[in-house]
C-alpha cells in the first residue's frame, strides 16, 4: 500500500468552495461536528445525539433519492461541511435541501451561500429539478440571509413548531425555482457541438 494520501475528488468548483462526494471517512467528522449544540441546533433545530455507529449505518445504507456532497474550502481543500439534496422526486422535479458548515471559523464568510448556489445549480442543471425547498428556523437569521442571497424565497411558516430550551420558534419554509435561478457559473462545462 502506498503512503501517498488519496487525492480529494472534486465534482464542482466555485470561487470559495468545492463540492465532492461525501466519503465514508467524512461520516465521523460530520458526526463530531453535530456533538456541538450550536452547530446541531443551527443545522436542524435539534440536538439529537445519535451514535457514530448509527451514522455509519446510514452511510452504508443510503436512500436512492438523495445526493450528498462534502464541502471543501478551495484555498486548501479543508473539509468544512456537507450539503444534501434529499427526498428527490424526479417525476415531480422536487427536492429538499440541507447544509451544515461544521467548522465555525468559516461561518459568515460566504462559504455556505456559494455551496448552496452550487448545489442548486447542480440540482436544476443535472437532476432536472424544478423546485428545491428547505426548512430553517426563525432564530437562524444568518442562514436565512445566506439562503435568500443564494436564490431562495420564503414561502411560509409553521408557527411555534419548534421547542428549544422552553421557548417556541417558527419553522420557515423557503424554496427556489429553476425558472427563477441564475447560475453562478454559466457555461462551466462544455458539451461538444
């Protein structure tokens, strides 16, 4: 066996982030991020502690209707997060979006916004989706701004649906349509004439 590190596979490269396949070795890193209550609660509104074994089992038995990417910082290919299109329905052209930037030092600098744009572009361009939706929390203002900047629009709220530390918060529903989305990288690949 070679001592050479395995090259990092990159599928899509932007200005700040690159997306590649979510690999088995990333499961433990992602699981570790979710042990931090701030990362977990901002990610999905809960601090559900699951075992590493359960997370690895989920990786080993993926659903056919999801696409998971690892997010790397372009400057040094540091793994900084993961993003997913789930509940992909090719017949209806819909999916649900999620993202976690697990390294806090990358928060608030545009990495999440660009990763979101690249995943939207991939979903609309290559999966032929029409509507990509997400659910975020009313207290996660930073995420709401990033999603809006990436192309999402608020479409509704589920009032008081989230109970954290004795306080109620709204779930905010946002979506983006292919017909309203402007690719951040038009023509980033070329097809033969």
